C-alpha cells in the first residue's frame, strides 16, 4: 500500500519535501518562450502547482505527478505537446518522464 501525502497523492514513503523548490509546468512553459497552448489552462498541474515535483531528478520516479496526469482531462494534448518538443524537455508531461518519451519516439508505430 502506497503512503499518501496530504493531497492523497502517493509519495513513495518519503517525508514531505519543500514544494517551494519545484517549478510548475506553467513556469516551464513560460521558459519555453512563452508558447502557452490553450489546453494548458485545463491541466490539473495548474491546481497542484508547486505542491508536486513535476521535474524529478534522475533517481526519483515522478509518481506523484504521474498520478495526477493520469486523472487529467488534457493528458493526451500534454503528451502530444511534449513529444513535439526537443528530446531534452525535462519533467513529467502527459504522464510520462523524459526517458519514457524517448522510448515512445523510437517505438515502431
């Protein structure tokens, strides 16, 4: 059974981290030349903001962010957006990590 944080998101059993150190997906989009897409306003990531680590380090799973993404109404648009960006795009987008998106790009269609 997964441990849940105060918002009911699985936290992998680790202590609560300081959410102020995380960037939101919206902040990263602004860093990507401010090219915000209309669907982004409907993303669940907007509601959780800095309380979730959307940009896990190599040793982290991003399970909290992925759990939110899998409930999001714009997950498909988000994933399509992420796949259209350079492979170096870091973070959880459309419920996938950078590594998972790399695998999707090379998978035969």
